[in-house]
């Protein structure tokens, strides 16, 4: 499927990468996760991004995960492969692989692990774009080790790199930054999507975003929210969003363990094992609270993936 200003719209979920209890890549679990995402009606999928623990996968695992996700999405929804890496040679290799397996676009953070200069950034993005004919999604984030880009620099990248036509914006003040990017980039920019689990989506919509890229554990609820947006049913939009916020708040606190725990509770994956460091696992009280929130959202969920109490 082609990625353009028509198809780059809606809920593009970041597909989490499941592991077995001994932290091996769970290919069966990944296929089941894709089955869930597609059944939920997502408008696109993204492999190997931050919420996929992409930086915690080996090179072989990243390639295999991309192959599974792109293969499952083929002919159904656009599939974007995140190719972020510490250096453009590594990112470019991932980009070439993404094109070879039929991905519809690649997405890249600035060089990871250490902040970069403007010259570093331009060299990196030009090299990644030159490695493939696929559209490039420029991802902008804030956080430890990240190089956060201002809207003027992103506008320069969009103007100078022919295939750079899309942005995922989730830095500080993402809604206002998205609006600045849209104003500065002009018609070459085909769309900006938000991130941060969709927590700032309603403000972002006022600035012209075309969708959001949350993690996938409640993909069906995010799709229900987007359907209300498209129907211009503002009352339902706000009602669903307000019901979503408690879980999104837990996700901002617990991070990857919450995402995996919810997918396990919903019967999508068998293990909540997480490779990413720096987060606490959910204890019994946290799991009980997550379950209570999911119960409150159950009417928006696919019945086949209703939460299972353990």
C-alpha cells in the first residue's frame, strides 16, 4: 500500500515486541499481536519503534520482527518500519531491508544514544533517505539521550530531503510544535502524527495532526476514539478520551511493563517479559488497578480480547 496524505491518517499503532519468559523473541506472540491490531481496525502499523523495544533487539531480531509485521499487514494497512540507530550506516542498512520486505515507509529518530549537532542530523537523515526510495517519517522526541529538534530544523529537513514527507511529533509541547511544523513546512508535508500514547491527541487535533501513533495494547479503544473524531461527534470524542486517560496515565508511569501486562491480560501474548530497563514491574495492586480501568473500557473493546482475570 502507498503512504500518502490520504493513507497516512488515523491510528498507526506501534507494535510491541513480545518475549518468552526467558526473554527470547516470541514470534508466535508477535503474530498474535498483529492479528489483534488488524482485528481492532487500526489504520497502520509500525515495527521496531520505541514502544517495540526496538533498541533492545538484536539486528537479526529487528529484521525478523519487521518481516513478521510487514508480512501480516501486506494488502491490509500500511506498514512502517522504524530504522533508528546510533549511526546512519546502521540505520541505512535497516532501511534497505525494510524496502526489500515490502514496507510502505521507514521512520527514524535522530541518531540514538547521544545528542547530535545540526550537521550530524542532516548527514544522518540524508543518508537514510538515500538508502531507499520509501517515504521517510521524521520522528521527534524528548528524553534522555534524545536530540530534540525544533520546528524550523524539521522544516529544513522536509524541504531538503525529497522523500521526507511525514513527521511523528512527540517532543515537549507536542501539540504546539506540531502546529509550527505544519505552518513552516507547507504543502510538501503530507501529515504530522502525534505520539505519547495519544495523551495529547485532542489538543494536537486543534493544530492539524492527522492521527496518532500509540502503543497497541488498547488499539481497539484508540480506533473507537478516532472513529468518533472522523464522525465529528465531539461529545463522544471527549467521553472516550476521558475514559482512556487513567490507563494512559498508568502507561506514562509504568511504561513498557504496563503495555505488556495489558496485552497479557487480554490474552494476546503469553508473557509480560520486558527487556527495557528502568521501569518497575506491576505489583498485585497495580495489576488490580489496570484491570479495573480495563473493565471501565470493556464496551469499547473487541469481545474476543476482553480482559482475562488471573
